[in-house]
């Protein structure tokens, strides 16, 4: 990211990318009723075109796109910038929004005979608002504008949680809102200190000016922790599982796949672009340590869930942890700074494949729920026969998350493992591998139920729309095919799936995943050999269940408000200490 | 001339400050809600009036002077109304906060 | 003169602070509702005096806004405070 | 001690006081109040920083002062949204508690119960 | 002397913050918070932030106060239940220690801020000429960082969408809030007739002087919105049904005009939200003129809350 703020060719696309979704929201609000959906469809087409246009301009010039707003360059004015990271995220978000939009036409159509209904109108307006806010997050180079973008994202996300207006979802929404507000006020406090010390809020100028010192440590610690609270990184995740599991599927997909990526992206901006030489090795280890804890706790608790949507929500928790493993791997000990390289590429690719896969999984879960009338994992028998495409979408999304060939997560994992190898941090490689096994475990657990034939097979009364199934499937396919992003990445990462080494890995992964599912899963399918297995495994099973319960209890304790609040403060202090110790 | 004006300001503002003191003493000493309300509204509004009076010679131009007077009138207006509404609320809802017979 | 004005402003603020101590102790909501009144007159006086002391005319506009909205806050108190508001919540006599 | 230092230090105290209330006060409305106390502390600190940047006859650095106005409006919007969600929660459930769910227990769930 | 005058409001603000946090009764805490908000106005004047003081007094003292008072009165019934959930003494102690640590760390940072402080004041003054406005803060808000101001208007609009989204389905499209009943000859009705004309004049005045002196559209719009709410609370008028298209058009007119002028800048001045030479001040005034009514309407409706009564119901039917 360069500091010279001069508008580049194609730069005008950046304010358009931000404002077109908001204009769609405004038009939808005024026109109301059914028109909101029509406006949203038009906006989605326009937005996707803009995202692709930005990608194309960037490929052409090969450099960061810049747009100087109002003609006033930073530090006085504000510039929008789109580097490779921004562009990749913008395109991914456009694709996911497109997929979710197609799906949501089925769930959020205005019913006949009503001029305007609340939930449909609000859904379309909020979807567009999320999009505009995310594009602002990806392009803004100003810490204060980023604060406004974060708040926009929260204000759009919270009503999505309680769109059905039920008591329990309102409670989740309030938890989410209050904790997110604490996060953003921490972030703002940090930004204020940055201005006090360096006299600018512009990321590119800060990169040149920032030197270590007490004010900057405090600022970086506050901003980082505040953003972690908004990203729901363990142990600040109290709000995420109920909010993401309770929302309507088309809203859950937006929240889980996209909204949490906004604050994550700002952490990346801060650590890699604004102050790469500041946080240091210890802080990066701390960050990745939280990520590792998120992977373990999120996955174990996911395995112990009874409901599909909660399982997916806890899987999000674990996947968020994954995103933070890249930080120590991107640390260059020679310069003491964070450098863009394989680790960052891996992390961002992970973020994108999670976005597509998780959206697909929530949408598929929504269709399964709509058909069966419930989402109890233990009673999923027959789902594969009644909604085969949805189960397939869930499976593909899940497989993509496990890092199987040729998914995006596979390439991401290869990149991260390579970086771990190169920097000698074998312990993070271990965490990455373990995470994949757990993911395999719960995907297998769900499929083992869903693929069974139902004992009583009534004719499906609820018919899901073909377009909805297609949307879920398309997003899952995107996730699976992201591995071909390999063509633009250095090295030859994707091997032939028939390579003996790869095959062996696959077999080991599946076997280990199955073992984990058997050991920890809450209610196991009645396998033919189940009785025999149970006889041998019973003491082991009892021990593993005890471990699972322990982790569940830990998670439950951490989700108490005051525990999470105290964690927020403790983490802030720890980050400040780690950063000041880096000198 | 200017010393005379200053003297006027000193006296008016000083007197205003004394009214604020009186209002606060009333708040602290009076036994029940209604008398406290009485002390507060009367004394503080007068105090503000005197402060405004003392500041009038120091503002430049007619508009700021008018604004000063408008501020006082607004506070008087809202003070009178709000205190009556509060008094009503106090009488309606809180027999115990008044002194016993 | 500026010293005197600042002193007067400080004095009025101190009076406001003392008054607040009494008002916020309750016991009833009606007492607490006087807070906006107290700040409406005392706070505005302090602002005007302070503004005159530093020679900033624009402070008068702040006072004007405050005068309007202090009335607004008082009315909101009265309109929304429940009429049967009990005394202090830790009051055991409450039935 | 000049005004910027006095109010800068006051701001740090306000952040701490608000943070305490935000963590320990179980009533959500009190958390909203505490959020506003933290917020005003942050704003006051920014105001102190603006005051420190006074130059060329300006009483303060106008950029942070302008950002403060935006910040106050954003904080107001947040408060309004939070209060509305809270009141709606109260209308719908009659309670305002933020804690939900039961502690995980050792027993495997009863399938009949899980169906509810 | 000067120091004392700084210390008195600072101590008072700190004490009110503590009171707001520890008071047992929520209504009492709310009152403390309103007093706190009004006192902050004094602090802003001390810091030479008169524009901020205006915003704080209008929003913090007026709108936020009303919002919180209303909520705390309604939630009185939940006090006992909330108290039962209070965390243990050990937790409170830990929270107190950690919060104090944060304050202490921040205090160290504040004292370590560089001297002389970095400032953009010279840049603002150097670039203010062409904008034609005399108030540097307005120049920042409407020219240098106009995007933030546009986004802020969108934040308010989105907050209103969020508030509306909380309406129960059966009353969708209806009128926000309860229908207030008050004695038409009572004091409240009296003041609701007398105060608004004055308030609206003051609001427009604050808006008008904003180009050259402290003030501006936000502060003015807030005052106007407060006056509308006063009339509403006195039962003299009713909130409009939110399904009215004209109402919605009014909400978005300001932001749309802002965006339109922004894009016109691409053609005429070479950048989004840039103004062509010599046109800065008139265009800024046009944007502010367009924004002010929209902002007042948005703020008023956010305060009025989610729809609670179906549109068809007669206005007298649903008493508070």
C-alpha cells in the first residue's frame, strides 16, 4: 500500500462500490413493498459488476486503486484504496451476496395480498446495508471512517438477528449489540490515541510515521481487542452462537459468512499495513493462541450440539480461530515486522472459502429445516432423500471446510503449513491439522444421520424452491473450486487427487474424523456394528464424553456476560504488555 | 464609565451568586419535596436573571443581548411549568415524602 | 473582570454540585426530577459566566440550546416517571 | 495543569468507571448507560487532544472536533437502537435478563424431550 | 483561578459518572446521567469545542435523556430481577481492579502524548479559503471529510430502519409509539404550544450560523426534532404512519441530494464530493438545507420508536 494519494484510473469504482448498495437501500425504503426486492436484485447485479470492474482495473494496472474523496488528500481528506486484499474480499462478498440474494427470494418474498410486509422489506434493506458497509471496510484507508463502517455493519447486523421478532432472538440481538458496541468503543479509543500521537488517521501515512511507544501500544491493544470482540474470537464469543443460530437462514448466512469478516479485515489492515513493526512476536503468538483455543473449543462444542444450526454456528467460532493462526506465521523475525506473503495469502483464502462454504451450509440447513420442520441432528434421517441437493450442498460446504482437495481451504492450509514450516513454528501446524480432523468429524456426524433412510417416510409436504437449492449448491461449489485460485498463487500447491500421498492423507483424515465423531458426538447413529463397537469403546467413550462436557462447561462459563467483559479487559492489558515487551 | 459599568456587573453577578447560594441552602435544609422545589425554582431563576443582567453590558450588539434575555425567559417559562408538573407528580404519587401531620 | 467572572462561575457550579447531592439522594423521583431544573438555571449561569470570561460570544448559543432542552428534559421526566414511584428502592417500609 | 490535561485525565477515569458498570451491572439499561459513560470518556479524550492541537488562533484542532460531532451522533444512534431492542425484548418476554440457556449437563438428552 | 474553574466541573462530572454507575435505582442513575450530560457541555466549552458543546447539549442533554428516562420508567418492574443477577463480590472486585488498571494505563498514555501536539489546524486554515465557509469545523464536515458526514446521515437512516424492523408484524406500517393523552388545557399542552415556535426559530438560527460560527445542521435538526417530540408528548399531534411514501421520501431527500451533488462533483470538479471553483459555499449550503429537514425527521422518528399501532386504528383508540 503506497502513501501517495492520487486518484488512479478506475478509482471512481471505489465510491460506487460503497454507495450503490446504500442507494439501493434508500430506493428500497422509499419504493417499499415488493419493489424493495426488485431494487435489491438490480443492485446486486450492479454491485457484482462493480466488483468485477474493480478486479479488472486492478489486474490491468497491477497496482493499488486509489480514489481521493472530495479532491482533498490525506491527512486532511480521506482516500479510498483497494489493494489485492480488498479486491479479493470485495469480489468474494459480491458472489456470496449474489448467492444469498437468489436464495432469499424464496424466503423473503412479500406475501400475496399484502402491500408491504415487515420482514421481507427489512431483510432486503439490511442485506444491502451490510454490503455497502463491508465495501467501505475493505476500501477505506482512514481509521475513523473505518469506525463508522464498523458501526454501520453492526446496525445492519443486529436487526438481522431478530428479524423473526421472537423473544429469544431479541435477547441474542441485544447481547450482540451491546458487546459489539463495547468493541467499537475500544476501537475508537485506540484510534483517538493514534491521532493524538501521530496527527493522522490515514493508514498509509501511519505506516510511515508510527514508532513504538506507550501511546501507540495502548492504541494498538485497544483497537485489536475491540475488533476481536466484534469478530467473536474466543473467549469474546458470548454473542455469536445464539445470534447466528437463531436468525433466519438467509440472515445467518450473511452474519456468519460476511459480517464477522469485516472486523477481521480491519485487524489485518492494522497489523499488516498501519503498524506492521509494532505488535511483535509475542502479541502474534497470543493472537494465534486465542485462535487455537477457538478451534479446539468451537469444534468440540460443535460436535456436542443437538441442532444443526447451532452446530454450524459453533463451527463458525472454530473457523474464526483458524483465521488468526496466520499472524505469527507472517511475522518476519529479521525485520521484526509482519510481511505479506504466503501466510497472509493463506489466511485470506481461508476467510473467503469459509465465507462461501458457511453461507452454503446455513442455506442448506435452512432448506432442511423448512422440509423436515426441525433441525435436530439425531432426527435427520431421510433428509437425503427429501432434499438431496441441500444435503449435498451441506456436504460439499463441509468437505471444503475440512481442507479436502481441491477446495480453497486445502490451498489455504498448504500455504499456512508451508509458512509454519519456513518459520519453524511447528506447533501451529499441529493446530491446523487437528482443526481439519475435528471439522471432518462433525461433517461425518451430520451426514451419517442425514443419509440414513427414514423409518417413516411421509411424502414431503413442503416443497423447497429449486432456485434456493441451486444457490446453496453453487456457493458450496465455489468453495470447493476455490482451490483453482492456486493458478495465481506462487508454487504448485494443488496436487493430483490421485497422488498416493494425498490419498493416504484423505484416508487418515476421514478415519480420524470418524473416530472423533464417535468419541465426542452427542447422539450416534445406530450403526449395524454399533453394539459391538460400543462394548469395546464404552470406557473410552465415557472418558471422551467427560472431556467434551468439560469443554462445553468451559464454553458456557465463558459466555457469561461478566466473564466475557473481564476477558475483554484482560486481553487488552495482555496485548498492551506483549507489545511493549517486544522492544 | 467603564468602572461604573463594571461595578454594576460586580453587584448584579454577586447578588445572583448569593441567590444561587440561597437556593442550594434551601435545597439542603427544607424538609419536603414541595418546599425544596419552591426554593430551587424561585432562587435559581432570580439568580440567573441577575447574572444575565450583570452580563448584559458586556455583550457586543443587540442580538447577543436579546439572546441573553431570551435565555432567561426560556428558563423562567420552563422552570415555572416544569416545577408545577413536578409538584403535581410529587403530590399524586408520594404521600410519604411530605412531612407527617 | 475575567477573574471575577470565572470565580463566580466556579461558585455557581459548586452550588449546583451541592444541590445535586441533595437532589439525587431522593427519596422520591420528584426530588430527582429537579436535577434538570437545577442544571437548567445553574449550569446555564456558569456557562454564560465562563463564556464571558474567555470572551467567546458563541457560548451564548450553547446556553440557548441548553435552556430549550433543559425544559424538554424536565417535561420528559414528568411525562414518563411512573406516578406511583416509590421512595428509595432499599426502603423497607415499601409495601 | 491546563484544561487539556485535566479533562484528558478525567476522560481516562470515565472510561474506567463506565467499563466497571458495563461489566458488573446486570440490567441492560445500565449497560447502555455505562456504554455512554465510556463513550463520553473517549469523546472527552479526543476533545482534550483537539485542545492540545490549538494553533494559529484556533481554540482547537478542527479535525477531531468535527469527528467528535459525527461520533456523538453515531453513539446516539447506537443508544436508540439498543433501547428499542431492549424495550421490545421486555414487551415480548417480560424480562430483560441477558443470560439464556442452561448449563450443559452430563446426561445424554432424552430423545423424547429433545423433540420439543 | 483558571485551574479551579477547570477542576470544579471535572470533579462534578467524575462524581456524576460514579453515581450513574453505582446508584441502586435505575431511574436515579438515569437522572444522574442526564445531569452528567448537561455538565459535559460545560467541559466542552472549557476545551474550546463550542460546536461539540452544542451537539452534546442537544443530543446528550435532550434526546438521549428522553430515551433513557422513558425506558427506565418502563423497566422499573425488572429492577428486582436484575438485582438478583448481580455478580459476586469477587467478580465485582476483579472488575474494579481491571477497570482501574485500564484507567491507569490510559492515564500514562495521556501524559505521554507528544508536546507540541500534532495538529491539522494549519492545513485546515490553509485550505479553508476556497470553501467559502468561515467555521473551520463546517469546512471539515462539509468539504475535507464530507464523506464522513454523508456516512453519518446513512448511519441515522440505518438506525431508523433498525428501529422500525423491531415492530410487531401486525402493526407494520402503523404509527410509532403510544398515543399520548394529556389535558388539552393543562400545563403540558400550554408549554407544547408556546415552546416549539421559539425552539424552531432557535433551531433554524443554530443551523444558519453554522457556516461561519459554531452550529450547523445536526444541532439545529436535533432541536427541531425535540420540539416535535414535545408536541407529540403533549398529545397535540400524532406520529405519522410509517408506511407513508411521502414520509419516507422526506427521510431520504437529504442524503439523496448529498449523494447527487457528490456525483455532480465528479463531472464538474473531478472528484466525488468535490465542489467546482467558486461554487463551494452555495453547494455546501444546498446540501445542508436539504439535509436539515431529513435529519430532523429521522432523529424524531428514531426517538418515536418502532410502530406500535396499526395504521387503520383510530388515533384515539390506543391510549398509552
